[in-house]
């Protein structure tokens, strides 16, 4: 059984003052508060979401 790659995404900056679509993207990644983290599958959809809010999050490959 092949192990799928995963990404650990952590919110490092506040969404206050961001445009509503950026806030919605952060929320859809499962992040609510600063320093909250979520482990997500490494696929094109998640990579695109992370790229659009790259200034707000930190990403680690697991």
C-alpha cells in the first residue's frame, strides 16, 4: 500500500484586513486561529489554495 503525501498547513498571520475570498480560502483549509494547523492531502487543489494564501500560511511536507 503506497503512502500518500500530506501537507501540514499552519496559519501564521491574521486574516483581518484580507479580502473575503482569501478569508474563505483559509477557512476551507480548516484554519481558524493563528497557530492552528491542519494535515491535508497533497494534491493540486490543496496546492492551489495554499498558493493563493501563501503570505498567511506555512507549509510542511509530511
